[in-house]
């Protein structure tokens, strides 16, 4: 590309999306400075187990790209931009071929072609996989290709560097970043033509979750505080099957259920009174059974455990059972994760059922981007889990590896196009770079010398407890209001943190204090958006309270009464519950008229408050219909 | 109430690359399922030694906590392993934590393993594809070969094998089992094998496979049960064949 002037893109984050973007930029003659918390080969993408969706149609099921499109939109409860999703599902088979050429050891059929497996929310076999470590294998393939470009001089890696913030020029265009070396603690400003954030999800806002310790959403929160809008942050996926742990909840892939795993608890048979295994997902959702989407499965497990009291008491868990499946089959298809259960629990899931419970897993929300992955700040782009695109209100299993990779193939080339367009205003002056650097140095020095009574890690634990209590599987407006109060209190207490490490070499503690503040501020964006969204959609299920009901007009009250038959409001909590003896909670319905809109949150710096508004998106291709996994889509 | 059971940790610490190591002891409340990383996290919340001294929290590296990323490798009771899946119940107490000194120490248990990633460049650990764009369908693969590739692809560059290998360290120039075996992986792939001679020639050079003393330590240390020595032996044969070819083709 000798005829094109050399352009430099900064990519922050070295997971699937960041690496894919990097690769595309290098191939088109651009240069990349790649920043990551860790050697990029250790990025969180490698935790994905089950597989990647793509319509390969090699199982004689007449699978089609349209069907994948429809499953994704339907599974996401019609909140995903349909043109964006369409682009993604169309690209999927090509991406799989690319990975195959790069040497990903996909599991194969005896004929040597790619094997496919079932995944939740989809009736066809559509998920390519590499045993049960698909994410690891895909990440390694891109890591290898990027290393190849590193040798050729296209990429300069900054591993063990933490992103602190972006730098804008006088026209408000993002033209660089400030970052800190995590070992030497040196803070530097880096100029660029365009910046892409690919920093993953905010799982650590909830503390114990299935995400890596590096997935703290700190970078997203930092640019949010600098004016970037956040889209749909209230939609956080709770994965139904995780092994609860005190350091983290470890994922048990949905592939377990795809390969025939069954979820059950003990109960007294309502007719005979005898103790029996109750396969409740199969009972409640006959068409999809154990393969209902994640939001549906999580709520069902929560209901069975918390509301019906049928979980194994202390700890509250249900069984995920593979023990009826032949051991050699399990080894080939799921070996990696079965070993994990053995390693971390000390029991063999080939012989005994696993004990599992839902856990925070993935964020459908993130930085708001347009279809080309531009944020509302010119010169700043976002892709991968840190953007909000592609999944709507709920993500189908095995669509995350796809969206991460695909978004990189869009953001990378687009960043280079933008860099070459000449519409970015002036590059940063040395004075501007130095001013931004100095500000961050001063902030870090201040943190290093904090001498209050609070411990940041203890506060992080509390943040997780608060978020799990009020903003997880079931939400109600009283809880969400209370949550906002507690988060404000936590943010205030942040000022009173004391660090024991005042040094300036590999000071992980001070860096964590900075991240914690960002996490609390992001938690507020999640909570406030959940509070404002008075409906249930996908991962966001809101219980109706008496106070909600009282605020409705007569027509809305009437519709609710007709839909729900006999119910009452619990005297203590104000929650609406059925009268039929089961005391089932009653939820808001999906409200397309009011809420078929993207939540957009911007930061009000004066009050550290999120400001929530709504934005239209493209949903004209597939007409919204109500989700019902008790019957197959076409029935 | 019964007294809370404690777990004693003896941790080898070091403030910087050039300072002298020292040890500190910490007690952590026992709970079922506790692992070494979870215990280190508890110390972060209350970094006080058994003598009641408030100290800087212990520095170490971890990411996924699922034994996939390879970050939290350290020497636990004398053996290199992942801290995340080291259950307290399976360890003799007191538990001694040390950095893997095969690699330069940055601080405490945090080490610099960049040499492993550099070695991957040397053996050209990638498939030379034309590009990420669409070319055509990928070649069909023998499912058995793919299974071997799958096994080797689990290598998470944790460095356990490097720490266990007596030939990796300042006394030798051996690049180590992990990067060496990656050459075997890429030579297996239908497209990757086009560049097999390049990789084999790289392994003939100084620090290549001839520096392997076949001590068999690596295969025992590998947390992913990769049959390292089997593939090292196979590679050795391939390298010898390549050496002969080099002679006759010149």
C-alpha cells in the first residue's frame, strides 16, 4: 500500500475483537499500537467454551442464514438493530472458514468436515466448536496472526499497560490516549489517528461472575465519563449454569445442555406425593426443554430455587446432569470443562450430577456505536463486548465469539478509512499530550497517597453484593431506587480509601482503586437504566409493585388485571403475586410501544449521575412477536 | 462456636527486580473449596502478616481463574502450577508460595515471561495464510490429526514446563519445551506444513531442540497433560530428517 500515507490506529484490548481489528488494519497497510492489561494471548475471550454460531448447513437440516438471523433477533427480544445482526450472520460462515485456514483445531466429523452442535434458543445444529475450549482456540489463532504482523512491523504491542483515558483535540475529536505501564507505573500519552476500544465486558462490577478479573469495565466507564454514550447497560446476561465459587463463578458451558445435559431438582410429585427428579425446564418449555435461551433458563432456575424452595438447601443449587451420557462421547465433546469441574470442585461430572446456579456472565449493553462502530465521540470507536450492538436484550449462546470477531472486521477497516479521510482535525500538540499525561500522573499520585480507613477490595466485594441483590435476575423499582442510594454512598466512601502500598513500582493496589471508582460509576448507569425501563424484556425482568400499579391509568390497570387473573400485593414488599397458592411473581409485560428503543445513557459530571434517554433503531425486517419457548417458533 | 480454622501461607516476596527476596507469613480463614488465588484475594482485603504488621498487598498475576489463561503460574510447595486450581484441601500446610525464578521476577510472585512469546516468533508459530479475507473453503482435515492438534493447542504459555525443565535458565540457551512443541503443532496443519522446513531449521539453530536433555520433567509438570516429550521426540526425528535433506539438496 505504498501509495497510501501511513496511519496509526490505537487498539485497546487484545481479545478476539481487538486482535481481529488489528489484523484487518495491518492487512490494509495501517499501523497499530495495541494496548492490553496482559499478554494478549491471556485475554478473556479464551474463556468461551461452547462454540461459535454460523450457518454451515452440513447436517442435512436445511439450516439457513435467515433462520440464524431470526433466532438471534427473536432470542434478543427484538432489541437488536436488525441490519447490524443481518450483517453479522451473513459473515459468520466466512469467518469460520478463515479460522479453519488459520489452524483452529475445530472438532471434526469422521469425514473431516467441521462438526456442529446444538445451542440454546436455536432448533438447528449451527455451532462450530473446538471441543469445549473454542474461545481459547479462536483467540490463539488471531494471537498467532497478530504476532506474525508484529514480526513484519505492523503492530507494536504494549502489554501490561492500562488504558486510563482518551485525549481529544481542540475540535473534540479523539486523537490519542493516556496509558500506564503496570510494572514501572510510568504514565505516558500516545497520539493516534483513530482509537478503537475493545476492552470487553464489565463483569467485575458484580464481583463474582464468570468473567476474568481483568473484565472490570473500567475503560468503558472512563470514556463514558468523558462523554461517550452507553447503550442498553441494564441488559446483563445471567448464565443459567455456573459453578458458584468464592473467588469467581466458573462457567459450565451451554454446550453441556446442547450435548444432552439435563437440569433437575428433587420434588414431591404433586399427584403421587413421591420424591422424584423434576426436569423442570423440560416440563415448563416442552419445545426447547433444556435448550431454552439463557434468560429463560436463569429465571426458571431462580424460581425453582428461590421461590419454590426446591434447590439443594445451603447452598442453593440445582443439578446439571451429564452422568447418563457415555463417558467417551463426553470426553471428546466436553473434556475441557468436565476436567474443570473436577479441578475446582473435586468431583467427576461423568459420574455425579454437577451442582450449578446462575451467574452474571455477559453484557449485552456497552458503548453506544453506530453500524460502522463509531461512538458519539468522533475518532473513538468501540467493538466486541464493550459495545452494545448485536444481541439486544439477551444474547444467544455461541453468538458472542461471532459478534466479537465480526465487530473487529467492521471496526478495523472503518478506523483506517476514517484515518485516511482527512476529517479528523489537527493531531494533538505536544502541549496537549503533556497536559493529559500530567493530569493522570497527579491523579495516580493522589491515589497512591490515600490514607483513609476503607479497603478498596473490601468495597469491591460490597459493590458486587449490592448489584447482585438489586440488579440481577429479578428487579423491582423499590430495589433499584435503593440500589442507586447505596451506590452513591459507596462512591462517597471511595474518597476515604486507604492504600497500604504507597510505592511506584507494580502498584496493583493503586491501579485497582482507580478501577473501582470507574466500576461504581458504571454500576450507576446499569441501575438507573434498569429503573427507567418499566417493562420486562430479555435479561431485564421487572416485578410489578403496588406503587407501580397505582401510578398507571385505568386502561393499563385493566389490561394487567385481565392478563393476570387473581393476584394480590405482598404486604411487606409490595410485589404483585398470584393467588393460586404458588405465589408466582407478576412481571411487567414487554412494552414495544414505549420501550422498543435503545437505552442511551450519558454522564452528568456535575452530579456523577447517569442521564437516561432512548433512541430509535432499525427493526423493520422482522416484525416483533412475543417470545414463547414452550412451542417451537413455527408452531 | 468452634474456632475458625486458619490456613498459613509463607510467601516469598521481593519488592523489585534487583532487590533481595524476603518471606512474610499470612493467615487466611479456611473455607471449603478455597484455592490459592482466593486466599491471595483475602490477603488483599486485609494485608496484615501473622505478626500483626500491615504490609503492601502481595503482587501476582491472574486473569481467568479457570486454568485456561495461564497467568497465575507460581511455585506452590515447591512445584510450578496454576494458583487458581490449587485447592487448599489438596496442599500440605503451611503453604509456601514462591515466584517461578526461571523467569525474571518483577515483584513478589509476578514474573516476566515475555521470553516465551518471543520464542513463538522464532519458531514461526502461525499458519502463513494469505489474509483474513475470504479465499475459499478451508481444506478438509483428518479428524485424528486434528485431535492431536487440539491437544497441543491447549498450551496456555503458563511456563510450568519451563520452570520444571533443568535445561531452561541462564546456564543454557534452550528455548524450552512449550515453544518447541508449538512447531510440531503448526507442522501438522494442512497449510501450516508448507513452512515446516523453516520451523525445523529454526529448531536446528542454537538453543533449539538439540539443547533438550530429555529429562522428562516437562511432561509431568504440564497442567494441560500435553504429551510434550512424545512430540519433542517426533520433532527431533523431523529435525534430523530435515538436516539430511538440507545436506543433499544443497
